[in-house]
């Protein structure tokens, strides 16, 4: 196997940002809503946010050693507390969403808030998987599964009680479910409307709903003993 999964470092951020542009934006189901929507993949705020996740040591990169260590997958993740959700919620409510990206942001903040996963699991911190993407030429080879399993093992080793991800499409939901994550809350895109009553988030079939998925890290089965040690 020539692909390895390892912790993302600050030096990886430029390549990882370009990777997100090429393999996440324009691929993630919600961003496939028909129409000509401006997608800003990198700006100072986004960059600082990604850097803050990398500094926590909780983000991963998959690199292909046979192609000079080229990035072929990323998982940006970081610790989340109830106060982060509250702050996000206040921020998205500062003005009405108009552009598709603003609606997506609002929808995702809303579903996270309604999932009430901190209350449901009675915890005050969670490892939150923010962005998962695999090279579009290397999909269906188990790379996302390796990234998520490695992240779970990293989270467990660091002592986090819970890992959470908001899955915006059927494929990622299926992947998380196959790894023992349970659906805490889901919402249909058809039910989210703008102030004129129009459905604005319209991903292609088969993606009809977003699901907040979670797993108790300290109780999960050991997927591959020693995996964490292999990669870090
Ligand atoms: C979703 C994504 C990360 C999956 O990456 P991947 O490396 O192809 O996934 P894996 O090969 O590890 O697949 C794991 C499981 O996910 C599900 N899955 C992944 N892609 C699928 C597809 N195209 N069709 C149906 N099921 C799919 C399957 O259950 C699969 O298990 P199986 O192959 O044993 O059936 C990748 O398609 C991607 O980068 N998409 C664009 C960005 C995105 O949508 N990210 C997630 C946002 S929440």
C-alpha cells in the first residue's frame, strides 16, 4: 500500500487548502445545488480556522508515497464545546442568509444545535469532524474509511469522550454508520426554505437529508489495534 494516513502539519496547509478546492468544493453534495454559486474555498478567516484545527493536532492527511507524497485525502477536525455551538449560532443569526453558501452555513449550524449531542451524551467536549474529502480519482478504495478510523483512534487515545460529524450526503452517512456511528438527528433539505418559501439547498439524488452522526469513543470497538501507533 503506497498511501499513508498521518497527522496534518502546518507545512501541509497550502496543499491541503488546494486539495479542498479541487476535491471538496464542487464535489460535496450541498455545493452541487444547481445554479451559478460563488464558492470561496480560501480566505483569511477560513485559513485561520483550518490552521487552528491543524494546531490542535487533530487533523489528518492521506498522502500517496508513490507520487512524491501528494495529498490524496484530508480530514479536518477539532475539539468542540457547547459554547462553540452557541457562538456559531449567534454569528449565523447576525444577518439573514442570502447566498447558497450562507444558507448552507445556517442550515448546518441549525442542525448541529438541534442535535443536542452534548446533552444527549452528557459530555462537555467532542472531537468534531469538520471536513472530509478524498481525491476524486481515488474514491471507493476505502481511503475515507481509513481517515475516519484513524481519527476515531486518535480521539480515543487523547481521551475525548465523543466524536461527531454532520454528514451532508448519503455516502458519508453510510460510511459513518458502517463504523458504528449513530444518527443523533437528521433534517430533510426539502424542509429548509428561504423567507419566500423556496427550497434553496438542492443536492442531487440520492442526497436528501443531512445527519448528525456520533460515537462514544471510549466505548467503541477497536477497529485495528496499533493503527494509531503506526501513523503517529
Ligand atoms: C464521501 C467521500 C469522502 C468518501 O470517500 P471514499 O474514499 O470514496 O470512501 P470509502 O471508499 O472509504 O467508502 C466507505 C463507504 O462509504 C460509502 N460510499 C462511499 N462512496 C460511495 C458512493 N459513491 N456510493 C455509495 N456508497 C458510497 C460506502 O458505504 C463505502 O463502503 P463500501 O465501499 O464498502 O460500500 C468522498 O466521496 C468525497 O470526498 N466526496 C466529496 C466530499 C464530501 O462529500 N465529503 C463528505 C461531506 S459530509
